[in-house]
C-alpha cells in the first residue's frame, strides 16, 4: 500500500478520491436547497461599480478585479471561488440582477463579476469572449459546437479552467442542466473496471470541429488523457463526440479503447451520479472544467419565450488545475498549458 499522505484534494493515481469533490444526485437534490443567493450587498456593489466599468470601455479579456471593485463581498466571492476550484467543483448562485439593466449592461455587470473568478477567455476562432447561448437551429456535429442548437448535449467539459452561464430566459420546455463529478467517475472506474485505466490515462485524439484554420489538422496530433494528475491534482478531460469524430478522419480505435470509453459513458449515464438543475432567470452557474462534466437536456423554445443564456470561459492562472484540455484543441495559441508543459502530451512537438 502506498504510504504517501496527501492533503485533502491531492490526487494519487490508483487511489480512490475521498473528499467533497466526489458527489452525486443525493448530495445535491433538485430542490434548490443548496443554491447560494447573491447577497444584497453584492447586488449593491455591482450596481455602484457598473458605471465606471462601462465608461472604461474595456475589451472583456482586459477586465480585472480593480476595474470592478467588490470589496464588501470579498468573503462571499472567496467562498464561491473555493467551491469551484477545490470542491465540489461547481457553484450555483441565484438572484443576479438581470431585470435591472438592459442586455448590454447585464452582460457587462456579469463579466465584471466573473473577472473575480478568472480572466475572461476566448471561446472560439472567431474571437468571441461573451457568447450568447440560444437555439440558432444548428445541430451538434464535427462542424458545429453544441451551444448553437436545442438538442440534448452529451456530457462534456468546456475550455479554460471554468465555464459560467448566466440565465436570462428559460424555455417553456426542457433545457435542464446536468452535471457529474469527474472524481466520482474515476472512483467507479477504479473500483469496478480498473483494467480500463491505462488507455484512459493514455488518452485520445480530439476532433477540432470548425475551430481551426483550413490548413490545420482536423484533429489534435497529440492525445489528451481522460484522467490525469498534474501538480498532484486530479483532472478529467472528456468529450466523447470529439473523440468519435476522429474515426472518419482515419484514427483507429482498439477494442480496449472503445470498451474503456463505453464504460465511462455507462458510469456517466447512471441516474445516481447525475445532479440535475433547472436554471432559472438570474441563476449563475460556474463549473470547473477539470472536475465536472456537464450536459443539457433538449429544449423547445416558445413563440414568445426563447431560452437565452450568456456564457463566459474563465482562465484562472491561480487555479489548482491547469492541465491540458479543450482550450488546447480549439485555440492552442491561447493555451497556457501547451506553451509551458505541452511536452507532457504524447504527439505534441511544440
Ligand atoms: Fe458545454
């Protein structure tokens, strides 16, 4: 037995994870009992800080905490940041003041608040930093990412350290947010089918969808591990469609690889591992992309009620987890990991 003693949150491959990053349906029931309302004092501070941020007219990537001071709310912000970065790996806040401002000011106030959780990161090749998530009638596929349509999304992670959604409007039907704990998935594989771990730790190539220049390879030449330890911290990086889309491009999967991926999918599909939440207007969700996978059920807009969220990606250099991920597949030039430690990835020659 390994005698190394790890502080809570530290990860040693081959050992079960036993801390608050392991959770399931029963820990976060669908009754909003665990949702954190944004305190009135923070709403006041947002309101006071907004005119100066508007006047500064900054690009979202340049907004820093100094541009949007929220001093009285430091304790609340730190507690939420701890939830996201350490455990459980996510947070759901309610009562963001979406009704107080027009769309532009709502998006700006949201961006200013989120700058306290990380630098606002680029999300796609066309250079968007603040992305509207709504049904634009596009399906999920090798040439399209899921936030353009209304179909159910398979469980996956986004790019950068964390992803955040602010709900402006719900659809009359569907569109529930589902999340699973990466450490819980790891523990299940370790306990029930550890023979799959070697190929999952070796990882997979990922299709780059439409997030590439025409001359760039269609999929990553390097493999990204599904489970990895960087700086003694657990990372999950899993987007099954991006792996599967490499098949038609010539990537061959061994029977062991397919069996391992299917087993991971079967664990993710267990109802007891999934936490389900209906995002309401003013809800603000933050997910750690290296700890939590997310999904969204299909939804149907109404004539006068169209689902609308604003999405931000947060790059947090101080995060405990800064391993390889989706950012590296789509925007390698913006990936801090590839710049500094890409040599750890098989097939990466940068
Ligand atoms: Fe996503």
